[in-house]
C-alpha cells in the first residue's frame, strides 16, 4: 500500500463497511481480519437476542467503526 489516504486504504475501508475484517484481509492483515470479523459478528449476534441488545449492539457498532477507521489509517509496516 502507498500509505494513509491511498486508494488501497479507501477500498479496504469500504470493504470493512460491508463486512467487518474484509478490508484488513485485503491489506494482508489476517489476524486483524479474524479479530474484527469474529468480535463484531458475535456482538451483532448477541444483540439479535433482544435481552442483550442494549449492551452488545453499541459494542458491535463501535467495533465496526473502529475496524473501518483502522483499515483507512493503515500505513503498511511504518510504526506510528
């Protein structure tokens, strides 16, 4: 990737918008992809049970947003 704000990061962020973790997978970050896919998926699944929706829907939405921002700000091996 060329760096923050590059076309690859924009595509990765758009991918994460639809499926959490997919953008990280596009960038080659497999552990990040697994983490976001599983945590956001579990949070949304637990939110589907109406009793736990108050806790897990906001958590899932927050993690989903963090995954999008993380993919958009990735610098490709450069420490921040």
